[in-house]
C-alpha cells in the first residue's frame, strides 16, 4: 500500500504583498492519513487549496498517480478524485442533506432542467448507509449539529468517489464523542485505500489518527516524518523553530487578598443554577467544564449581555446592578469573546480605530472631534507593549493573524481602563507559537494587578494558566481546585458530575 | 461517556415553535392577514364583497403579482432587482413599437415585449455576474437606462393600440366568461395564476430553482461545489426580466396604451409583496405562494381602504406600516 497518489513539488504561490508558498512539496500515498501541520499562516491551507483547485499555483508541478495534471478549478479536482472539506463548512443551510450532496450534478428527469429529487434521496441514503450514518437525506442542513454537517461534507466528498480527501481542521468545532465518530470514519476510509490529508492544530489528535506528518513553517516545507517515531515535542519544535513549553502557572508571591468581583446567587432558567464565586486582584481564575456547562453563560451574565433570573454582584466591595454591557464596561469589566471576528473586532477598520473604538469619549476635544495625535500615541504604546505584529497602526485588522487580532482586542479593553477581563477561549484559532505569547501576556496582565477570568475547554491551557480553577457541569459549579491540587483527572471528574450524583461525591458515576 | 452521535436525536419542538419556523409560518401569517383584511373590509362595507369589486382586486393584482413572481427568484438568491418597474414600462413601449409602429401581428409583438424584458434582465445578470457590481447598484443603473429608453423611444408620449383591436382583450377579455357566461374573470388574472404555476414549478422542481436557493443560502459553497455560479445568476436575472416583460404586456393591454412614464415605483410594490409573502431578503428562502398572497394583501388593502373612502395618501401610509410589521415578524421568527 505505498502507491503514491499525489506528488506536489516546487509549488510557489504569492498573494498581493505576501509570498505564501515557496518551494513546497507534498506526497500522499493511498491508504494513509497524512497530517499537515504548521502555525497559522504557515501555508497548509493554501497548499491544499491549490491541490483542490480553489487557488491556482504560480509555479511547480502536481502529479496525480504519476501523471502530471493541471487543476484549474474545484470541478477539475473533483473529476480527478480530489475533494476538500474546508475549514468553514461549505454547505447550503437552506437545502436538504441530499440536495447539498448532489449540488451541481443533480440527476435530471427526461425533461431538461427538471429535477429528480426522489433519486437523489435514494442515492444519498445508500451513501449514508455505506458510512453507517443515520441521517435523513431530506433533513435541512441548518437543522443539523455541526458534527453532522461535517459528516454531510464527508459524504459529499465521497460521493465523487474521491481517492484523495483533504480535511482542513475538521475537529475544530466537535466534541470528544463526535471526534471519535469522525476518526472511525477516517479509519474506515483509510482501509478502503483513500488517501487523507488531515490539517490540524491539535497535536494530540495526530498521534491518534495519522500515519505520517508533514510540517510547514512560514510558507516552506520543513520535513515529513513517520508519526509513530516522532514525539509531539519534536513536531512542535519543527513547527515553531523553537521550544516553547513552560508548564506551571505563575503564581503570585503575595497572597490574593483583595476581592475585586463577587458574584452570588446567579440563576438563569435551566442554564445557570446558583452560581457563586469570587475573583481576587491579580488572579487568573480558570473556568473549566465540558461544552454546554454554562461557562460562557456565566461570563455573559456578568457582562450584562444576557438577562438573568437573579444575580447579586459586587465590584470592589460595592454592590452593583449590571443590566447591559455598557454597565459592565462602566464598572471596569471587559469580555473577550471566543468569536473575535464577530464580537470583538471591526475587521475592515485599522488597528488604531479598533483599539480606541470603545473609549472614544476620552479622545474627543471640546468640539467632539477625535484628537488623532492622542489616539496614535496610545495605540502605538500598546502595539509596542503587547508586541502586536502589524506593519503600522493603520493596517486593517483582518490582515493580522489570529494571535495579533486577539492582542488588538486586549489593547481595546486596556484602553477602556478595564480591570476585570473575561477571556472566553483566549487561544481558539491561534497557532502554537502565538499561544505562548498570549499566555505570557495574560500572566503579565495579572502581575500588573488585572484580574482575569479565563474560560477554556483545553485542559492543558487551564492547568498551565490558572491560579485557581472553578469547574462547572450543567449550569452548576461542581468544584474548585487550587493550582497545586489540580490535575486533568480531577477536573474531568468534576466536569462530569451530574446533578443526581452530587449527594455522594465519593462515588462518581463517570470514572 | 459513550455517546453515539450517529443516532438521530429527535428535534425538540413545540407546535407553536414549528409553526413559527420555516417559511410555511410566514405564509400562514400572511394568509391570516389576508383573511382578516377580507373579513374586516366586508364587515365595514357591503360593497367590498361585490363580484365586480373582487374582479377589480384580482385585476389590480395581476401586474404587481407578475412582477413580484420574477423578483422572488432574485430575492431568494439574496439579490435585488430595482429595475423591474421601468423595465416593465420599457417592455410596454417596445410592445407598442412592434405592434403600432411596425405593424407586426399582435402575438409577435407580445413575444417581442416579453423578450425585451428578458434582454434587460440578461443585462442585469451580466453586469452583476461578470463586472461584479452589487445587484442594488447594477439594477439601479438599468432602472434609469430602461426609464430613459422608454421615454426616448416613445417620444415622451403614450402610444395607443387603436390599430390592434385584438391586443386589449389579452388582458381585459375573458376566456372564462366566453365559456361560462356571467363569470367574467379577465384574462390578466388567468395569466397571473398561470405565471405563478410556472414560477412555482421552476422554483421547486428545476435545476434553476435549486441553484436559486443554493446561491441565496451560500454562494461560495455553491461555487466550490462546481456550479457555474455566474451563468446561473445571469439566468435568474433574465427570468426576472422576462416576468417584467410579461408585466409590461399586461399593463399595456389593460390600459390599451404604453405609458412610458408609469413604471417607476412598481418595483417597490413588487418587492413589498415578496417580503410580505415571507421571502427572506437575506436569501435562501422563498415561496411563490407566499409572493402571490403578499401581492393580494397589498391590493386588498388598497382596495378596501379606498372603499372606506380613506384618502390615497393614507392608503400609502398604511401600506408602509404593513411592510414594516411583516418584516418585523420575519425577524422575530428568525431569532428563534
């Protein structure tokens, strides 16, 4: 089983102002799962989009089964047997599963242009049966979970009888159980001789699923290695060109004495039940839990973004009433959403405008005109102190990498004189190298007296950053751990402590 | 924690929830609004339910309804067509040119008028798909072009069809009345329903309809699926133009003249009918039945208010309010 399906060599690609790929190579064999890793902007997606006909290469050669091929558009790739599942799912939510799978090649009836939906439903059912997926072909895609939408994408790709399947970050939005299901399908495909390219940030997954790993960095090919004979650390080293892991949280030497935020009796329908906690000055308080445990809901309640049934809240010892985000901001609370692009930034505006957007009032003169000299000084200070990598403060934010966008959001809240920062998944979509920079920044903010609530689904991140950890399950706080006593196992146990087991905590149902 | 995600979890939904989801809901709401209007107006005035008045309502809906049918396709793709009103009057003028000036046989002139609309729609599609100009701007441009051409070609004056006595009956004659004496339903009404049936078939059963929804739902995904997006977009705008052409013919036949300055504003009435009928301006959702109901809501409203002697200015105010309410209901529904 060492048939080489795809060979790419000397691939070059430039976008206006960026040399995205230079002399890249890649080899895919039949029946292997080949992981493609690298930091954001390393060129993984770009390289694969060239293979899938989304982009055209500037130079280089592509061989498919030993024959040189030209792939000018997605259709040409599909005809060769190359399908790509894009990071942002490419489905039509208003159409049904079957309509999505057969888009562009609908079976017709004998009259021209008239559709035969009965046939596509039957064919789709056969296809889904082959994958052991219990889905109704007539369900609208909008009504499916993200995981099932992903399965639809896979079914669609396979309906082309694809021999090459490229998956760009397929697990980014999936839960553990869903990932297991995805892996089952990937293994099934591998046995059938399909070559799979697996682009991912999650190194632990590569160990489970991949046979070989190709590492890219800054638009260049670094190396291809056998997964079984390589450690995660080695891969990380190749990705970032340096070692980055420091493990324990940076605890403060002096005690955490000053309570900056106290929340008690927070209730909201069935999503939040009697949530109470305190946040100290200079503390990083981790919120751990499974998806849907209610962590984001707590953050949004504190921030005044969602209505609640009841909540008592004290900031700096003073009782406060928060009924809108504006109230929260006035009390020095900032919320950094996990979806930065939607809720944190105005992407088409530049760095300067984004940073001062929330505190415009401070920069107005008597006539209500923005004092540009003042904003420039402030923003440039933050660009320096937070090490935001941008050609200038006038760069549009959409052109920055995920890590630098996150820093812009942080600068925005710091400009607004925020003392309590709530980070919701602070490193989601941020590559490994930039992650450690964000971590450093969080530590620095805490050292300088800011108080931080950090919601994270990644246990290593929680363990590495948190001074104290609160674990939630089904809308309740099920436990609190100090940095010293916390382990992955303890957190998981608390995170799965369902309501009916709380009376006998010594015997958790889920061990 | 063995969770088998392959087993379908039944969707939680209450009856009210399912009624409020999907565009079936909007259709029901628009239909309910139509019935309420009927009941209120017939209670308020004995004249409302008169046979002649109902015929008047049907006839008044014909042109706006036909225009709305075409623009339903465009709006379902997430686009907009502002040119349909003036393309309608341009098509009417061209029909008059073919029949009155050139003396072509009436059927040929009608076909020419419809094709004039299709050509204008094709132009819209070409500008949008190939020059990548947003639909709002592209069709705004074509709106002015069509308006200007209609005025130039007609010499700023109405053109009458006095030499073609077989033209007016196309809209105002009654095939049904000839078969069933007394049931004088004008042909224009039959044409509206015929056009609606064809539009419904195209939208729901053909490739063109499928891509109309696909484009409105996720254009980029449609492109990446290997669909020639540009070509189908042009086809959809051409179809919309074709309906405008048909609207022009109906308008001209009804007035027995081509009025070059009449069309502007009709596009907004048609778009309003589509929106009241539950087609989403965001694209991806749309129904022909909804559009027809929407068109009737508008004409029943105008007719009823007129019968109640509400001044025309106030009719317009009420229509505007209805549009806002309809869209607001749509937004609430979407939030769920």
